[in-house]
C-alpha cells in the first residue's frame, strides 16, 4: 500500500502548458501530480489569453511573474532561472502537442503529454529520437492504466491463467455526443475540427485508451494487420468519425476488436476490455474499476476486488486506501504521475527503469494505430499491414 512517503528525493519543479480555467482535464493533471509531493507547480502558460492565464495561475498560488503568455516564453524565461522548471505537462488541443513537446525536449525538459502525442508516425518517430538524444522522459496520459486491476490482469495473463490468448474485445462507447453538442460546447468543438483534432475523432480520442490497456495486459502481443470502418452519424462532423469498428489480427493468430463511439445513446462511459484465452477470460469495465472479472471455463465466476491480499504485490503497491473503499480515476492518474516522476528522476540520475508506464513509445503506437485505421477506412475498409 502507498502511504504518501516520498519516492524521489526532491519534488520536480513542474509547469503546465494549457489546463486553465474551463479545461476538461487540467484539474485532474494538477490533482494527480501534486497529490504525492513528486511535483511542485511553479509556473504555467495556462491560457491562450495571457491575462486570463495569469489570473488563473494566481488562483493556484503560482507567482504571477511565472504565469507566462505562451509556452515559448515560459521555456525561455524558465531556462534562465537557477530554480527553473524541470518538467511540463501539455494539456492543450491536439494540434499543438507535437510542437510543444518538441520545444520542451529541446529545452531539456521532461514532458507529460495528453494524447495524441502528435498526428503522424513521422512526427512520433522524430519525438522518440529527440527524447532518446536528450535523455528525457515523455509520459502520455492513458490515465485508466493507473487502476490497480489493470496490473492484476497483466499478472494473471503472464502467469498463464488464461492460456493462449484468442480474442481481445475492446470498446470505449459513450452516448454524450449523440447530437451536435459541439455547436454549444467549446471544449468539444475543437475535437471535431480536423485542423485541431487531427485525422480522427473517436478513434484517437476514445479507442486508443482500451488499446493501451491491451498493450499493458498483453505486452508481447503485436498487431499484424487491421481493417477499420468509420462513420459520421452527425453529418457535420465529417470527415471525422463519431463511430468506428476496428478488426485486428495479432502475430500469434489471435484477433482483436475495438469499438470507438460517442453516439451510443444511454451509455455513460462504456469502456471495457475482455481478454479471452483457451482456458479462461477476464474483463474490466471502467464504470466498475475496482473489480476484475475472472471466468474459468466450468467454474463459478470470480469477482476480484481491489486492495485484497490475494492480488499481486505489484497491484497492491498502488493501493491507497485499503480494500472495501472505492478508488477512482483521480487515484489512477496519481499512480501514473508517480510512475512518471520516478522515471524522470531515474533519467536525471542516469539509471534505467524496470517498471512500465505509458511512455513515448506507447504514444507513438497510438498515433500509428490511428493512422492505420484511417488509411483502412478511407480506402473502403480494406486490410492494411501494420508496421
């Protein structure tokens, strides 16, 4: 169990690009980063409007002199300070992620970036090479991966409880955008604008989340080829999709399915992953994140509970309150930010890390998957080989 004791010697001096007043995800970044004293918020370029950003920063107890009008000014000014920032979180619209992350790496900073990391595989490779050259950590906020039961699922699969994996069934399918809500909601409007959101909507915004969960649970399973179909049921969103189905073939002969959707009327969140093996299956649903269902053929269904002593020690190490009490998304994000901090600290000391976290390679894989899906869908839902 985690008791809040320090995991790195000194908190990392940290800033945010974006995440200001009205941001959907700014608060959870700050809550996760600051909870365990691994980061200290000392600067920010919180808003495209400098005055609004400065006012917001002051409400977070950030020195007004360190509330900057834009990320370029922030990186430049902070580099001149003996107590300048060491890391930055990028919580801006998709179209800015590549340029801000690249600038941060060139400034010698560690980065936590919202997904997608960028728009193209070529850009992702450039960022991977730059991060390696600068020896900087880039974490990507696949926040659901921080739930304890994801680690337990990984362990059960690695120990062969399921046997050979046959099917991976994934979905992230909610109903909140069944109509053109972007006409009245600014935080949704940019998500359906290709110039800002990139080549996809629900594939990149939703589908990559359960896809990454599958990568954590099944790190040795690689997608060989895929076929994707996508639709824009709200016609004004075209060419971006609000519904998509992707069929995948893995290198071991298994198959996978990803349903990405924001028009599933009545569904609150609808993110699930079910892994089916030759002997047993397991399922995790993010609306019930404290439980993992294990179904062994011919035996009663088992519901494994977060925080219990029968779980793997690596899963229990992320426990924050003990069994019985519900934990949620804020705790999951905090677990990931703790991993990011430990990875950044290790990089600064020239040490390797032996634990997983959603790193720059995970971000690049998500970009590649979306690119392949769009290529398949836009060519008539054909099979495409995955690199």
